């Protein structure tokens, strides 16, 4: 295989900028910048999120069976960087009705109930049902607008 071609073409897949919110074992909020999200079913509404096998987020999801995904709004570049830098004190959050952390002022959020996991590869595909949602004004921040890549 042409490795350069593989990297180049895989980086053509369009992604958005999201924040995955979970609860730690102690009940604290945890935020992770992520991008590998897709919808996989209309009825029921299902999504898949690929989570790094070593991430605290995956451990939280395996334990608590729930996570929230905040959809970052266009222009939220600084907020995205703060989440990536784990400067959580600089990230305004609010709680979903069930208590999961979501980013305040985003384009919307979904709350997801863990259904299944595919334990293959360095990221594990978490399949989850969308059990709650909130939509706000604004468009999703594309990963490309940040000049960042994840994939290849
Ligand atoms: C542009 C970009 C996109 C990312 N997308 C994902 C992703 O989709 N899934 C993931 O597990 N980690 C992703 N990461 C890495 C996470 O942000 C994080 O550093 C790592 O997974 C550790 O997460 P934790 O705080 O839950 O331990 C991405 C990082 C960058 C820079």
C-alpha cells in the first residue's frame, strides 16, 4: 500500500469538533476533545464514537454507561484549544438533566446511553443510543477550520 496516499485520502474524511463529557469514578466532570463521531441508525437514533483505548473517557463510559457530546459552534477555536489543553476551568459548562457535563454556548448536545463496544484497533467504537438532545443556533465547527487533523 502507498502509505502517503492512505494518509492523504483518509484525511479527506470530513469531521466536526466535539467535546465528550463524562463523569469520573469520584463523580467529577471530565471533558475530552474528540472528532470521530457518526450517526448509525435513525430508529432508534444511534451514534458511534471512536474513543482512544487508553483514554479516561473510555474508562468513564465503560463504567458509567453514559456520555454527552457537545457540538462546538463555529468560532469556538479558543474553547476547543482549552479542552485539548485540559484547561477545564476556562471552559464554561452546564449539566444535562441527568447531570452530564456539556459545553455552554455550543451548537447543541446529545446525551448517549452506552449499548455496545467493538474492541478492535487503538480506538474502540462505542455504539450508543441518543436519549436526550438540545439544539441551539449556529453551525458546527469543522475540524478543518481549526487546522487540525485526526486520521490518516
Ligand atoms: C484533532 C484531534 C481530534 C481528536 N479526536 C479524538 C477522538 O475522536 N477520539 C479520541 O478518543 N480521542 C481524540 N483525540 C484525543 C483526545 O482529545 C485526548 O487527548 C485523548 O483521547 C485522551 O482523552 P482522555 O482525557 O479521556 O484521557 C483527538 C485529539 C485531537 C488533537
